[in-house]
């Protein structure tokens, strides 16, 4: 008997929803007052970045740009500047591009149609489903890293999901999606919260998990991961670190920056040049003359 039949979907739903009601974090993008734009901003920022780092950046962003048109009216370089040290700064450019498209094609309002969301620059399958679910209370499968990990353990009986989302995972998520629209949206965020707080990647707290009695991985004795080596998150000495140091100089400058100022932040010239070339290729930095750079205007 598979895990879904052993623990019927309605039982999983009620268990997770009851747990979420009692344990959900009080986050600003979950309040009734949060606009669809605020939800979209949070979803862009939360990709690969923990909540505690996102909270101050999120507040500052919405104070400056409370609506898509406000951001669209500014240069994309200002989005990169405000992104600060959240990491993966191309997300700032994508969010700016989405704001421009929303302003130009949707009257400045985040569209509530899933297909229209998916057509926005920088919005992929996960973000479109998340915004449609959390901002507009629609019924969609929302599969982020936390949700995939909960389903891998509780339903499939493995410690970690595959590195890329599989068709089998999508089928499982679709089978478990509640029929009720309102319940489906809460289920999505509830499973996500369970993965973030309890069913964590490195130190799952099975003793505190509401699904412990129904979890296929726990019932099987928590067998260790058997897949290909999982990618680490090394940072020190990488091109990503160099890119961050170069961008920090440009963010703080509020104008053009000479090559000499960039050279000063990293001693190895080949890696430094490679990182700078990558920033230019990604549209995060603009050359404005021989040996002179700025954030994109």
C-alpha cells in the first residue's frame, strides 16, 4: 500500500491545516492587507534567500515602490541597488522587467490570471502558481523546495526529492491538492511552512511533525539519501563572491565607477575580469566608457 492510500488525502489536509493554523509565522506578505504586488515581491525575494534576510529588504522595497508602476518608472539599476545583499541580483532585474510589463499591459495591476502571470518576464511556473494561490486564493499546485521535500518524505518515503522536479512529483502534488479553492491555497502555504520550520533539509524535527505518524520516510526508519551527490552552497573564493564585491562598490557609488575602484576589491585579475564580464553580460552592470562602469540606467 502506498503512502497516499495509507494516509488518505483528507487526513493529510486536516492535519497540516490544523498545524498551520496554530504555528504559522506572522509574515507581512500573508496579511489580508498585503497587495498582490507585495506577494509577488516576496516571492521573488524568497527564492534561495531565508525569511530573516528578506524581511528588511521587503519592507524597504515596498516603502519605495508600493506599486508596479512606481518601480517601472525607475531605472533597472535602482532595483539592483535596492536589492542590496540578498544575493542572486538578477532577480532584481527580473522583478523590474515584470513591473514594466504589468504597467504597460495590465494597467499597473498584477494580473490574477495564471497564464498572464506566467507570461510576465522573470515569472516561472512556481512564482505564477504561488502568486495566483497566495494573492488571489486560486487552486494551483505550488511546488517549491520545502513542499517537494515534505512530499518526498511523507509520501514517497525518501529523504530528499530529485534535484529537478519530476513528473511523478507533479502527479503526487496534483493528487493531494484539495478540491476546495480556499483550502487548496492554505494547504499550499501550510505544507511550505511545515518544510521550512519542521521538515527541514538538514535537521528534520520528526518528533514535532504533525505528519510523523503518516510519514513514509519515518515509518521506513528514515533511510539515508541514495541519489547523486547534492550540490553544496560554497561561496568563499567563488566567482559569485567576486561578483558580489564588485556590485557592492557600484551600489554604494550612486554614479559611475572607475576600473581602479573595482580592481581594489579582489586581487586576482583573471577571476575579477571574468566576474565583471559576467555582470555585464547579465545586464547588471553597464560599461559607459573605457574602464568606467555603472549600474544599468
